[in-house]
């Protein structure tokens, strides 16, 4: 029997861990899965909603670290996670993605000599000003087993000197959640009906490089308001972004822009229901580049780079940066394309969790 601690911390972790825990529960003679939530994200809309929507079991342990500076948050996770590992003595600890909790928990494990596996390993933006890039690089250096979503990730790891024996190409576990929940999400369709919109675009924005500087944020929102003249843009606002928007000068002008719909952050099903029927998605998220690709929905990434180049070469993603004119031009061009492309990315097939769990045995 293998005891595995599955770590979640922030919003993009929940849909990656849910299918893995479910796959372990299907093999209950071989696995005892535990869920540890660091509490990096804690608002109901950023955390609880995802447990409910994804059928993720309530955490066995909640570390309640909350928000803080990077150093303080990472340290708090380490300090509170270490006694949990010592108490439970797991055979494996599984960390996912690239948030501060991912690195903090991996670091605790290697120091204790407990085996740690990293899901979504090998992605690189090559932009070391992104906190996530540092988390990815360091977690991959220290983890015992690296589960990659696509072949480019294997190449990155090999180029960094990581031996092939530590790497397993398993596909994209986020897409397991997407395929499982898409029918239910589209059935409920709450948000689209509430807003009474048929044709619309969706925007998400939360990267510090886009939202923490008022000038950059304002320029991006003005570009979006311009796109809003052609098609309504629905914008579920992340708490970090909300704080910054409320401080912008003349925010009422933007708030009143006809085509711009500010709404609170959504749970997994409501958001999937919304973007899966969108004409276009504009985002600075990593995961949404992947999810829109699988669904054949045009995606414009409002960043200068992506750690997920396969969404550009094989999916629907276009990295457009943050220049307002380029954003508007790319959006209008995408809206002029009537055809929804058919996308198929190897191993993004809804069965990545099965492969991960099999590899742990
Ligand atoms: C974090 C991750 C990022 C991920 C994002 C998804 C790191 C370094 N960053 O960024 O990779 O894409 O989550 O959302 O791990 N806040 C709330 N309620 C919450 C959580 C946060 O109000 O439940 C507010 C706090 O004011 C906090 C701010 O949002 O200071 C930022 O939260 P934080 O977890 O530090 O970073 P994110 O920007 O969410």
C-alpha cells in the first residue's frame, strides 16, 4: 500500500490534483491518498468552489498560510508542511504546477529524504522575472520523478542535465478534468444565461507583470474596451486584479464601457461553461491557453512569452504581448475567422492521471 500526500495550494492546482486522487481511489488496494491544502488561496471563490465542482475530497490537512510576500508565504508553507510529512511518513508526495506551494513542499520533502513527484514538469517560459519560472526550475531540479505534459518539456529537462530515468511523458492532467466536467458545465450554463449573451469573448488577467503596474493595466483594459465595441467581453476579476483596478484613476470610465462585463471570479464549472462557448478568449493564464486549445477556441495570450509553446504550434494560442494596438488587431482578426479548428495534442486525452498513478507503482 502506497501512502501519497497530494498537495494543493492555489486555484490552478485543484483541477490537476482532482483526477489524480480519483485515479488513486480507483486503485484503493494499492493507494492511500491524502490531500494537504496549504491555504495559499483561501477565498470561497478561489478555493472551496473548486473542491465542490471537482469532487475533490475535503483536505485531510489545512495549513492556512494565506497571502504574504513570496519569501514569507514560501517559508510559512515549509514550516507548516514539514511536521505533516514527519507525522504521516508518506511513500510519495505529489506536487503540481508552479505556484509557491509547489516549490515549498518539494523542498521540504528532499530535505527529509521523502520522495517527491512533480506533475506538469519541464515547462519553461525562459523569463526569470516570472515567479512561476523560478518555482518550475527549482522544483524540477530537486524532484525524484518528473511527469511532463508534452515532448517539449522533456527536451527542456534533458537540456538542463536531468537524467531521462527521472522523466515520464504522461500528457496533460488538467485536460482529464476538462473532459470529465465539460458536459455538466455546458448543461448548467448559468453565467451565459445570467448575462443573456449569445456571442461574447472572455478575459482573464492576474499576472503581476500585467496588473501590478497601473499604467500597463490601464492600457490593457482600454484595448479590451475597444474590442468590447465589436463583441461583449466578460471579465471574471481575480482578487489581485480587483485590488489594482479599484485604484486606477478614472476607473468609472472603464467600468461603464458598454462592452465590458466585470464579474466576480467563477468556480470551475461556471468558468468552463462560460469559456467553452466563447468566440474568443484573452488571457495571461497558463492553463487557459491549454484548455482553449483543446476546445478549438481562439486564445490570445497577453504576455511576451509562454511556457506552453505546444499551444501555439499545435493549438489555438497566439502570444500577442501587451501592446494595445496589437491586442485589438489580433482580436479583430480572430473574430473574422469563422472556422473552429480541430485540435488534437498527443496524450491530452483525459487519461493522464491513470498514467501518473501507474508510474508511482
Ligand atoms: C498565484 C500563483 C500564480 C497562479 C495564480 C492563480 C504564485 C507565485 N503565484 O498568483 O502562479 O497563476 O495564483 O490565481 O504562487 N487573494 C485573495 N484571496 C485568495 C487568494 C489571494 O484575495 O484566496 C489576494 C491577496 O490579496 C493576495 C493576492 O490576491 O495578496 C495575490 O495572491 P497570491 O496567491 O499571492 O498570488 P496570485 O496572484 O493569486
